[in-house]
C-alpha cells in the first residue's frame, strides 16, 4: 500500500474523528512558529500550537466545545510558517464543523440560514438592496468629476462582476464609494448582481461545507447568467 493510500485508509477508519489525514497534526514538532505568527495568539489563551496538540492527544470533545476554534480568523499565516506543513486552518474548520449547529457562536449560523433563504446574510429584499445602491450612486454623482456616475446593476457582459459584503449596504455604505470611484476613474466595465450578491460566505467560516458550496455556486451562477468575464470577490 502506498503512503497516500495508507493515509486514505486511516482517514476512513477514523471517519468523524479529528485524529486523521489530511491535516497532518501528528507531524507537529511543537516549535511554536505558528503561535508567533498568529495575529490572535494570546486572546483568551488562544494558541494554534495548543489546538494542534489537543487534537493529536485525542482531546476531541474538549476542543470542539472550546471557544478557541472560533477565535481564529482563518488568515492562514500559521500554515505558511509551519515547517511540518500542518494544515492548521483546515483543522480549525474541521473542528468548527463538529460543533452542533445551534451552538455555533454569535450570528454566524443564523446569518447563514438567512443567506440560504434570501441570498444575503441580512435578509435584505431585492428592492431595498437596489435602492441603497442607487442612493450611494447618487451621492457619488454629486461629487465634482463624478457627475456621470451610476451603479451598473445586472449589466450583461461586464468585465468585472463584484460581490458585496453585507455590512457595506448596512452600516458602511461610505466604504462602497472608494472602490466604485476607482472603477469610474479607471473607466472599468463592471456590474453588481441584484440577487445573491452576498460576498461573505459564512458556510466557509463555520465549517458548513454543503452550504458553503450553495453560496459559492450562486456566485458562479451569477457569473454565467450575466456573462461576466472576471469575478471580484472581496471577501
Ligand atoms: S508551526 Fe507547525 S510544527 Fe511548529 S508548533 Fe505550529 S503546528 Fe507544530
Ligand atoms: S489561521 Fe487562525 S490560527 Fe492560523 S495564524 Fe491565522 S488566526 Fe492564527
């Protein structure tokens, strides 16, 4: 049996258990490089090395119920510096996926429920979304040099289709203006879809693979339907 085949066999034997391929946590030499590079090390005692060690020691219940896996930002710095190529972000996603969904912290799971039902984490109706985009567009058009600015919603064949982070149409509308003005100045050909525009995939962050795929698939559908050439997915 080849080494990869042995790993797959081991994974199958350990189905549902954390101590398995493909995250390679058992190769950890406890050097601490991951802890040093991690931007959230130290928050509430969080330390990626401790997570790796707990998994290697089979402390599955303790780590799944711990707050630590939810402190990680999934930035991937730890993985880049690890000399043993331990897949720490992947391991943390796996741990998150093992948490009962009604025990997922904060608004992440509820927001994902809402996004699956409505196309965005806020549950914002399409007409309200379009109203906000047009309102921001009108504000930009009042600035000198941007008089011709409009927001191209559902434009077919654009060079760039961009998703929108829900907070940008909720509490941070001013943040939309900066890059839209750059598009205008650069004479970019761009568009925003009026449905399924959500750029934040909480299926990714909560370890919910099935619903992560649904959210990603919707973005791909928008690309096809609007025949856009490139995708700008700021999240
Ligand atoms: S960097 Fe890699 S080998 Fe070093 S402690 Fe972290 S997981 Fe272990
Ligand atoms: S992926 Fe998580 S554990 Fe790794 S460096 Fe980023 S925040 Fe820290």
